[in-house]
C-alpha cells in the first residue's frame, strides 16, 4: 500500500503554526529529550506525527495552551494580601 500524504488543513510547518521538536526547544526552551519523554509517557503538550517518516510536530497554540495550564496550576503569590 502506498502512503498518501494528507495535508493538515490550515497549517503547515512553513507558516509557523506547526513546530518540530527542535523548533519547540529553540523557541520555548523545553529540552528536546524532555519533549520526547513526555510524548512517550503521554504528558506535556499535545503532539502528532506528520509525513511519511512520522515526524513529530506540535501546534504552537497547543504548546501555549499547555504552558498557560502549567502556570495556572502552579502559580503562587501575586495575590492581594491584606
């Protein structure tokens, strides 16, 4: 059976909406090894594979959503103390 590439509607790696693991590391400072570990253990930001080689990609919006969730869940201080 021949592989048929199906494009992800409205997004491409070229337009910056989809990021490869190394791009996530460079832009957000999350180690690539950590991203791989999180993926294997079903943690971290949502990711999926794309292309015939199954390259892992992340949607920028998913990374930012996940980071906001982490911030909200672990935020301390900054409140109005009386």
